[in-house]
């Protein structure tokens, strides 16, 4: 549950959750500019965590066969097709920029589009609304600052699903319980790298202490700006945003909405304290009114 110093200002989530001697907060930095869409992260995640097959979801001509983060897809490699305004520049930063295809007359024909790719994952929010609403304690904050679902405690109520501002958490149809990325809690507890980051061949997915990742990400953005890519930006790294910053953040090459991300995510339970205070006041007022009516009727 949310601690007393976290509604909803600056927060170091692990100490706030009861780990006074916690290690530095760990997380992911995903640099989408070097993602090649190989899906090694998806495969590694499924293999290590024994995540069931999510089925073959053919979305037209797209290579994005998983479609979204689900209970059976804890990593989702998104493929977003866009017109290529400057193919010669984009080829420096994208694994699959515009390329030539055989035309009707057999001559090469320019496709004039590019793929934006992003390996999406649970954000492990600083202010995690899923933790606020879980009635069984199945969701908990780890000593690394990450958020994990304990499947043996989850009762399948589903409260966490609408609470997530990113639409990450999902329930499996066969058992009704909630599932999502654990940031390989069992691996990082033994000093190992999460399976997805370990398998990424381009180091698009980077794992480590969150503060170090933020510094590294800022340097990467500055490098891309100097190289003539002004649209490069970071998403989820700002501790002053609506969820207090994310434990998994991204370098994007376009607006967040293009990648299916909310532009201004807000912790969905931010008004709970106010609501409880109002409910308590209303209950006290009603109790007083009933008592007054009862005593007045006896006089």
C-alpha cells in the first residue's frame, strides 16, 4: 500500500514500502532508436517466466503479431509505420528505415515509410495505483522499487486493471488472475540481468540503477539532438510527472501517443484520500442526523 509520505509528492518507493536499507532503485531504459524489432526480448521473457503462448495475432500486413501488453505478453514489440520525411537521416537511427522494393516494372521502388519500434513493458511506477487498490496484498513493492504480482495471492478481482494508467495489467482467461512483468524479480535478486535485457542484441533495453540510467538516457538524447534528430525525447523519466516517474522509461522518436502511450499519465488513485475524507464526513453527518432524529422523536 501507499506510504504516508507518498500521497503524492516525491518518493523513494522502496524505503517508503518498508525497506529502510534498500539497494538503489533498479529499472529499465529502453532506447527505441536502436530497436530492430527482432522480438528477442519477447521470446526471452516467455521462456524465463514460463509465460504461455499468446497466440498468433496477424494484424494485416504488420509484423506486430502480439498487438499489446497482455497477461500472456509481458513484453510487446510495437511496429509503427510512418511516412519517412528524411530517409537518409533516419537510416542512422532506425533498424528498419525506408528501403527499396521491386516495382511493377521490376525496377526498385522506394517505400517512403519507416518503422518506429518500441519494446513496451510495465512501467513499475513510482506511485503505483495498482498497489493502492489491491485488496489482498497480491501486488507488492520489492526492495528494488519494482512492482510484482504474487499469483498465489491474487483473487482475480481485477481492480488493478482499470487502476493502471498505462493499461499494462491483464487477466488470463483460463484462471482470471492478473499478470504482468516482474522485472525478473527472481533474477535480479541473484544479481542477474532481466531476461529481456540480457537477450537484446542492440542494447535497446538497458537495465541498472535507475539514476545511472537516467543520466545515460539524457546523454543519449543530447547526442541525437546534436546529430540532427530534434524529435528524440525521454518518456517516463521525470520524477515530477503524474506518476512520480517510471521505473521503466523510454527514448522516443515521436509523440507518446504515436506509440500508444498516454501523453500525461496520472496516478488514478490520486484523489482517494480526499474521497475518503469526504466519505467519512458524510458518514459522520448522517450518523449525527439519525441520532438527532431518534432523540427528537423520543422527547
